[in-house]
């Protein structure tokens, strides 16, 4: 079944709206990390020198979360309601707690 809410297409579902919301949430987190890194890069404080290694460490978790969300989007593309939920449920049965938390 499809629902029609303001700002959504007629073919979108509650499940897809939730996935879109998760994508927005992860992108906001990514932008926050980038803002922090930018602040450190321009900070005159020698204690907070931004090195390539620090940048990599800061971005690693964000990158992993975005990859997981992208896999969820790819896996549910073209599926509706219960089918999409079943796919997400099977993805959440992963042994890695980081993946389970993200899904």
C-alpha cells in the first residue's frame, strides 16, 4: 500500500519515508563531522592540528554508517511495505552490533 503525505510521491510508502529520514539523519551527522574537522583545520591551537590520520579516524565511522544506509536503500529499491521490512529485518540479523545499530 502507498500513502500520500505532503512532500512525498504517490508511490512512496511509510517504509521508504523512514529510509529517507535515516539517510537525512546520517547526512546531517556527516555534515557535523565535516564542520568540526573544518574548525580544527582552521584553528590556531597547535594541540588540535588536523592531520591526515585524524581526518581518517573522524570520517571512518561516518563512512561506514553511510555505506550501511546505502545498502539498505539499494536492497529495498522497488520493494513495498512488508517486502521492504522483510529485507531490512534480514539485514538487521547481522552479527556486527555496529551494523545492527545502524539498521
